C-alpha cells in the first residue's frame, strides 16, 4: 500500500491482490527478542540494505523500538562485502552486544555475515528462516510455508472467477522463531528458558 501497489489492504482495487509479509513491522519484535537474548545495556546494531523498499521506514521503526527499551542503536547501511566487513569491524570496536540483519542485507554473502558474527562473538537475529540453517543464531519471520498456502488458496479463488480487486490483501497470522543452539554454544551464549519455550524450531 505504501508503495502504491494497492489502494488499501481491505480494498486493493485495480487487478491486484496478494499477501504481505509484514517485514517492516517485525523489526520491533526482533529488537525485543534480541534484548532477551542479550540482557544488560549493551549497544545494539541494525544492518540493512538501503536499496530495500521503505528501508528508511524500517530503520525508524527499529530505532524507536530500541529507544523504548533504553538501548543505543547503531545503523549500518550495507550493499556488498566491503560494507559488511566494515560494519562488523565497527561493531567489534564499539563492543556491540547484538545485531539485527533486517531484510536481505548481505543475502548473497550469507556465509560471510554468519562467519563474521560468530567469529567476532556478535549475537545476530535475522529476518529470513534459511539464515538459522546456515549457522545464524536466530531468525524471526513470517511463516512462508503458511503464506504460500494462502497464496494458493487465492489463486484457486481467482481461477474460479473471483476478482482480485474484491479480495483483501492477506496479512500473515503465523510467525516463526528459529534458534541455532550450536551457534549459541560457539558464542558462549545461554538461551533463556523463556525463549526456548516459544521457539518453533531449535537446531541442535
């Protein structure tokens, strides 16, 4: 809606509907999870790709969430390997307690991001499920399996004659927290029992 694809979520208009992932809105939730994973008053960081739609809006939301919990936040806008390496060097220099990898920042260099976070001892929470399987500490995101199912439902309704303009843009209702305990041990980080209890999947 904010980029003009639809008139509103309830009434998209035109000939377009679909599913939103609420990618911006989940930033504040990730800040809260990172706070619980890294207790104390350590500075947090956000790494984001500035080419993303509404990247500045994502930054603003995360900054506000960090302010509410009394944590200082450093923002790193990264586009490639050089930016990623420079960002992690600064995090090490500033003794950053944890970092949010928001959006696809560094997706093409996921191995580099995960390796640097682990080697420098910076707990990181990511926005894409696959990062946990690649060695990332934690991910919190929309359940894409659930989203794909809902897209299939809409496709079936449209094939049966429903008009996209009359189908509200669906918002996700299922979210997933994935934890990688192997990475937690490498970071010498103890996952709080409350976080373990709400995790949808724990990678041993």
